[in-house]
């Protein structure tokens, strides 16, 4: 990559970002060398296009992975920020519901030996499965939010830190679901030892989810 060019693109974006913050919307006009008025928005788009064109070249794989999934705008406009917030709120709401379902399903799982009908015995792992599916849907919404965030923005930083943790929690939810199914089958076969073993596996997966969750709360008060 032409590092001189890249540095200047980032510098221009930074200066214009400061201009936008100080002067308001991205329609702010700046004066070109020949005296004509140029909208800041058009310069944002030019700088963004130039930046992503450069990092798309061979040899820049590290930079490519760093901006993967983000909006290809160095500076977010109001429309992108609004779209980010809409997807973000949906993602957080769905995630929290799924997290609660997994925890409630596990607590129900511990009572399986006292449940008489098979439908009731299946309810706990089915609740864990529903929770896991909600967490998976939330991950999709978080990725949709990421596509509206600039990699260099505070929103971009937050979503970049949140997504790996959501993925880890989803993996643990899958482990809890599988262990819950095995525990249910062991109970059906009146295999107390196997039931307790699989119940312990489900509990370990739930504890791992709970271990990671506080990290999300540090990243955003929305959790």
C-alpha cells in the first residue's frame, strides 16, 4: 500500500470529521483550491473510496480483515448512525431474551426427575434451544449493525468488541442445548449417573455464558 497516500486519506477524514462535529451536518461546505464550494459529504465519499481501494490491493490482508463487515465510510453520517442504533437495539433485546431463556431452561432441567409426562420433560431443553436460537438471531442483528458503523468510530469499536463475545456465548448455548438433550434422554432411560453427568455439562456451559456476560455490560450499559 502507498502509506503516504493512506496517511493523507486518514488525515483528511480526521480534519473533515472535526469540521463536521464543529459545524454540524455533513452538508457543510468547504472551499477548494480554485475557490469553488465543495460539500464535505462529497470529500468524505472520495476519501472513503480511496481508502478502501488501497487496502483492497494484495499485501493488505491484515487491514482488510480489520475493516471486514464494517461500513465503507470513514465518517458515519446521521443515516448510518440511525440504522446502527435500530439494529443494535433489536440485537440487544433479542440477545437478552435468549440469554434469560437459556438460564431458565437449565434451572428447569434440574427438575426433570420430578416431572411425570414426557412433554414436560422435553420443555427444559426446548427452552434452552429457543434461547440459543434467539442468541443466534441477535448475532445476525449485531452484524447488520456493524455494516452501518465505520471501523474507526466509537460505535465501530464497541460492535467489534461485542460480536466475538456474543459468538462465544452462542457456542456455550449450543453446548448447553446438546447436554440438555442428552440429560433428558438419560432420564428417560432411568440412567441417573448419565443424567447427572450431562446435567453437569449443561451447568458448565451456562456458567461459561455467565462468565462472559459481564464483559458485555462493561462495553455497553444496554446489556
